[in-house]
């Protein structure tokens, strides 16, 4: 049940890999895009296997860890222990610290990451999952591992160093400045600082946050990245990423210097990316497609900021419009004329499981708090 397809796994096709087109960046991008937007799943015909995605596994670990922490049911603990083994098997050990990447090669407009290439997003989510689990059981068994993961982030990723701060790269082979990547790393470094009291971790985190804060738009939004015009767009779920990661940094570091920017960013997000019904906008100026990742991140972001009413509204819309109640999975995307009803394990299932876990536990804690008064 932990294996699945991904929107971006088109390059895993055996049929594509035996063609000379696999060496062409433009054709890799075209092929991936076609496989991703078709309303029906042609992956079996293209000999694309289902795979274990480290980011999905990390999200499941974090979810089950939170459930175990609150409910103390042994089944949740057993699930996490099993998932930890899957995560460990997917670990990349050829860098200065443990790291993780996607289980497929992928091509974007600005970057090609071959299979086996680690990236900052998968790695930070894996580290957070390990910390979530050890926090849930009250241990320190993964602290040393996470410190070594920070070695990968600090020493193997490239840094753009400016007078406004630093920005970490997405992978060891690029120099892209992507804000959610930068902030997720900052949030993790601040969390690990709490465990180790290593001031250099906090210093690096602060420099990364400074960079992204200095690139916040006057209205509170952020472009996806800087330095390349193809990165100059404002979308739903990456905006949510920025806000959650920035809030984590503030909470872990105790540095309240950027609370005003955080509130301004959340106000923009809240007003821009969701309709009164709870339906998500994909971009700040465009409604479609309605994407399950946007739904999940909306639930998470509003829950983290304590706006459970808005989070529940998005959850209800998602369950009504993006969930197959007969087969038990969430759809990928809804366009005006068709819906892609493919259950992608990373993009939809793991994120929605994590989002609904966050919301339900927040509501439960609020209810228990009210009952105890």
C-alpha cells in the first residue's frame, strides 16, 4: 500500500528510457508534462512502475507519530517503525550526511535531477519526520542522524550569499534560489538548534530567513523564487509552505523579529488563494486547476495559524469534490472540463492524510481544552 505513482514520474518509463530522447531536456520536459496532464493513467502501458516515495513516507511517519502522541494506540507505533525502515532503505549515503531524493528522475524548466540525486525538500521532510517520531515517543534516538542530515544541507548544497542573507540551493548541482526550500532548511536548522544548542545552526537559519524576508513582495506574497524569470510566479501551496516554515523558524528560534512579515504573508494567503466555498486557486490570479496539493496545504496552513473554521471549510470542499468515497482516495486535479482521478501517493494521499490528521487533532485538542474549563 505504500507504493504508488506520482504526477512527475513520466521519466521512469522504460519505453522512454530506451529512446535517444531521454538525453534531450526539452523532450524530457514535454514527455513529463504529457504524462502528467492526461485525464487517464497510461503509466502501466508506458511501463512506469509504482514506487516508494521518500517524501510521502516522511509525511506518513509525521502523521502517525502525531496520532500516536495523542492517542497512544500501539498500531500507530508499529506503522511508524515499519515506515522508518522504508525511509532508511531510500537513504542516499554518498554525501557528507544522509539525504533523500525522489524515486524518479525529473525535469523542470530550470533543472534536471537524475534518479539518485538528493534534494533539500525530501531531505528536510525526512529529518522532520525523524524528529516528529522521537518527540512522540520521548527519545533522542534520531538526534545524531538529524545532525548529520544538517551536514548535508550545510555542506553539500550550494549557497547564494548576498548582503541580504543566504539562499540554499535545491540540489547539490544547482544554484537556484527557491524560497520554500530556503525556509524549510531554516526551520529544520532552528529545530535542531533546540536539541544541540549549536549556535552555528541558528546563525545559518537566520541568514536564510533574512534572504527570503528581503524578497517578500509589498503585498505580503512571495514569488516562487528569484534570479530566473521562470521562477517569478505566485502559487498556492508554495506560499503555504513559506508561511508554515517561517512560523516554525520563529517558534523554534524564539526570534519574533519577523512576525509582522509572517502575519502580512498569511493575510495575503488567506484572502487570495481560496474562494468562500473553500475551493482553492492554483495561482494568485488564476482559479484552475483545483489541485489536491493546494487543498491539503490550505488545511495545514490555516490549522497551523489557528484558523480551524477556514481549514474545515477547505476540508469539506475537498471531500465533496476531490474524494472518491467508493474507492477511498483523493483525486489529483480538477479542470473546468475534466478531472484527473488518479491517486498519486505523494501529491495527494500522503498530503491529505497529513492535513486531515493536523486538523482533526487540532479540533480534538480544542474540544478537550474547552471541556476542561
